[in-house]
C-alpha cells in the first residue's frame, strides 16, 4: 500500500482471531485494590481510538447474517481447562470514518487522521469487569469509498488556476502500460492540427533563409530505408508477428552511428 498502513472501507467487513493462553497455575481471581475477586468469565471488548487523541473512542459495529448492523457486544471467551483458547470474531466494521481521507495531487493528505483498533480482554466479577490484557493495532485508515479507487491515483490529474487546463506530473501511456516518455502512444494518431515545436530566437544563432534552388537536391540526397520491426518489439507492442508490415522512413540520430552508409535496404529497425 502506498500509505504503509491498513486501509478499509467503512462498509467492508473484517474479522479478528485471538489466542488466549491459560497456564496450569493461573488463578481464577483478579486483584482489585489489594483485594481478590473471583472471575466469572473473560470477554473480548473491541473499540477504536483516534491515533492523535487516544482518549477519544470509536465504537465498533457487527453485522448479523442478514447484514443488519448493530453495536458490537463483548464476546465471551470459551471456558474449560487450561491451555490455549482460540476465538474468531467476524463481520466487524468501524462505525465512523477517519478524517481528511481525500488525497491532494495524488499524495496522502498531510492532515490525514487515523484509527487504531483496540482488543481488550476483560475479567468479569460480581463487582464489575477489569482489563487484564490489551493489544493496540497499527494505524488504520477508514474510508467511505472503495479503497480501490484510490489506487488508480485519479487525483494525479489536476486543474490549473484558470480551470481550463488539465495536467499530470509523470508519464502518460495510450494503449501502453509502460510509458517511457512523457507521452507514449501504441497505435495511430489522428491529427487535425499541426505539431508545434517551441522555438526561442534568444537561443538561436546564424538564422538565414535556405536557397530554394537546393530543395530538390536536398530531397534527392535524403536517405530512405525500408525496415520491419523485430518480433520482440511486436510482442511487446501487442502487434501481429505473423506478417510484419514493411515501413519506409529515415534513420534517427541514434541509429546513424550503428548502420553503415552503404546499407540502403533490408534494414531492421
């Protein structure tokens, strides 16, 4: 998980499993203010506390078989002889959500609040009940929406101050789940306008108009190559490898150093 904490939806159920070990020499009494009281039974109390304010308790709820919600009622630990007692409590959920759940620009809200689940085993006597063992969980985020939608990081798309532009920090892929550039497109691009390449005269020297009489000669001297993509790339791009199409184009600067000038056809790109 991106947050490195437990995350759950308020409506989602979860369960806990407990093991309580009772030794052979355990006493069946509990000491209260220098006096001993006989223990009738042990029960498991469940509640949550706010991580930033431990004195504030959040009640737990438990659903019945027909999914009707009701407040959690402490469950009695099974009695019997000494040894390890096991107990599973299911269909649990939190009665509230944590505060400040929404992300900001795809990142965890710096004001995110957390719960911590408390498992409190209490001894019951005729005079009352007393905590004998208590376990507190790591931080938990409880959201009203499905946590899966947060994994998509839809909040990475943001609007500028004018509200007319949408931007995203990072690479974007179209039909490509591994974009290695700012925009990686696997497929055809239909363009009704022009591709604009920014230019700044402040960073340019020796600007002059080319001789129009040399245009035909420049085109004649242009080296064109026919090539087919190899099977490794076709598999990666999800294209057919049975009958690869032949393309026509010029070499990029990074390939000019790899392919001899004498090679004029049959070049694999």
